[in-house]
């Protein structure tokens, strides 16, 4: 029995996906991180960062916890801070969904909207970081989570996520691991563990077109939680087998096909991961074991990715792709 809701974080199921690429010459499994209590893989670093800071005395019951997030990290932190009775201020951007605002508020988080992007880059993330610096100067007892650089972010996945995958494969070799990128905490933690323990697993990083993590081709990104407006400090400098960039259409088609074929309702970045697996399928040897890490669940995207009207308005008439191979989308 878990000791409180935070004890239920981790241990998410690894399930076989047998229908989405049928027939397939490799075995595909999905790690369903959306089944964490806060709804995403961000629960892991959220609890790791906050509880580590409590243990070391960096924060106490009067500390203001600060982070910039319009999505899963903010919700994960709001949950952890509510459990520990901590004050949390979340900086969001104008594109934040109403559902995420409502979730943050339900946990008691303070919500501050950063309206204007950074004038140099045109990105909202640098503007959020500047505002965080201002808060740290004016609020004497404040703590910045710093998800893009905290070693506890990648450490949480090093200590749990990849170990769970290897355990649940029950002795089968993990040949390929596909991971969506944003802060690069999941990517760095899983990759470091596999390298340190000399696993020959090929790790594939899935990034968004327009992201600054692995490319300088900057432009707007439609799908939240995939890619970044900066290159995070946690970005691996080597060891990644391949970087694959996916579009908003890839993400939507991947999500819709995942829901229709496997009955898995997953978030936008998960669709991108599925698209990447499909595109890489021709280079994956027969009989390989492939794991797709799916970061969150899809209920938070019912008004966007799973809304026919939203998709049509932003991406055009792409509904015919639900029944096609993602490579044709």
C-alpha cells in the first residue's frame, strides 16, 4: 500500500502494442506514464526535486516554490506542493489551456500569466525565466525548481523509469527506446543509466520541428510538452542513437491512431513518439524489442488534439490519415 498519493508515483505499466502497426516485424511496448497520479512522467522529477530540497533544508514550510510551466510539470509540482503544504507559484503562458489552469487552481497553486515573449528570441520560455529571476530577488524565502537543469530531474528517471522498463521486459533485451524531449530529463536519465550499465540499447530522441534542443530551425510549435525554446542543460552531448523531428500533424495522427487501434488515449508528445517509431520501422531489425515512452494521458487534450474542429482549423483536413500509416500522413 502506498504511503499517501505520492507513494503511487512510478511503477507505471508497460503494455504490448499489437495492433497499431499490424503486421509488424518487431515487438512494440508502451510505457504508460500517464497513469502516474498527476497524469504524466513529470510526477517523477516533481516529487524528487521537492523532497530532496526538503531533506537538504533548501526549502521549509514557508518557502515559495516557483517554476514556469503551462503543462505537466506545473501540475506535478502543484500536486507535490499541495501534499507537503507548500506554497507554489506557477508561471504560465497565454496559450495555457483552461483545463490546466483549473487543475493548477484545484491543487491551490498561484497562477501568474507571462503575457509577452522574449523580444530577442520571440519565445515565451526565456521571458518566464526572466520573471522567475525577478521573483527570486523580491521573495526572500523562495526556491526555483529549475526543471531544465536540475540533476534531480534526470536522476528521477535514472533511478526508476528505465529500471522499471528493464524489469518488466523480464529478461528480454531492450533494443530501441523512443523518448520525447522537452527538458531532456527523461532522455538524459534513461540514457545515462543504459550507458553506465553497458546496455546496447539504441535510444532515439523525438523532438518537435522548430525546437531548439537539437536544431537551430526556430519556429512556432503547436503541440505542448514536446520540444523547447532553449537547449536545456540536461541535453545529452553524445550517446543518442538518432534524433527524429516530428510535426504537429505527426503528433495528432499518432494520437488518433493510438486511440482508435489500441484504445490508449495519450497526450500530444506520445503521438509524436508513435510517429517516430513508425518512420524508423524500416531500419529496426526483425525480432527487435522496442519501447515507446508515452509521457502523459489524453484527457487534457480533448479540446485540442482530439477535437475535430480544432484540428481542422489549425492543420486542415487530415482526418483521412487516421486509418493510414503515419509515414503517409
